[in-house]
C-alpha cells in the first residue's frame, strides 16, 4: 500500500461537513483538523498500482465543500 496525504481547504463553515463526508466514504485512513492555510489533513492508502492523481481527482475533490487541495506524496517513514 502506498501512503500519501492531502491538505484540504474547505469552503467557509464546511470543514466538519467535509470531514464527515470523507469518513462516511471510508476512503481515508486518518482525518485531522488543522490550523493555517488548510483546514484538514487527510492520510490515504492506495494500492501501489493506483494513480494518486486520479484518486484525488475522482474520490476526494468531488466532495461538496472542498475548495482546494494540496497532495503530499511520501517516500519513506522513519522510526
């Protein structure tokens, strides 16, 4: 499985609605509210052969209330 993160900027007043929609869709591993330029930080896992760009475009950005996204692809987890 390939992990990656997406920072999500929501329409004003829609952060909880977007977080709940992501949780209900059961596509996210973890969902965090954040302070700063983005409202949510979401961790996803996809199969190694899944195109992350298509996944974000077709599964994440279609959720109502999402204004902008910033995808962070990771390479290695350190312990």
